[in-house]
């Protein structure tokens, strides 16, 4: 999962500045957006595998996160 989230970060950098590193060829916005879409899919796939392994429904994951954010920002 850590490796995949690192790839998401690289894809975001490429989308924001056109490339991840200065020595790379600048990609088009659409190419970089497609790369980010694919990397987000990899993270989502990993998340699904982990949730399934521990028998945690994705709806439960979503609701727990939503509740955590609601509590955090409701009191702010």
C-alpha cells in the first residue's frame, strides 16, 4: 500500500507540474490525469483486498471515516 500511495504522489506531482522529476519528459495534462487515475485504482484495489481479508465492509470503512471527520470538524 505504501508503494502505491507513493506512486499516487508522483502522479499528482506530474499532474501539477507536468513531470515528476526535472529529467523527465513533460506529459500532457490528459496523460498525467490518466496516470493518476490508474494509480488511484491501484490504491483502491489494495484497499479492497485488505478490507476483504479482514472482513470489513467498505461501507463500514467509509462510514467510520465520515464519522471521524464529522467529529473532528464539527467542533472546530
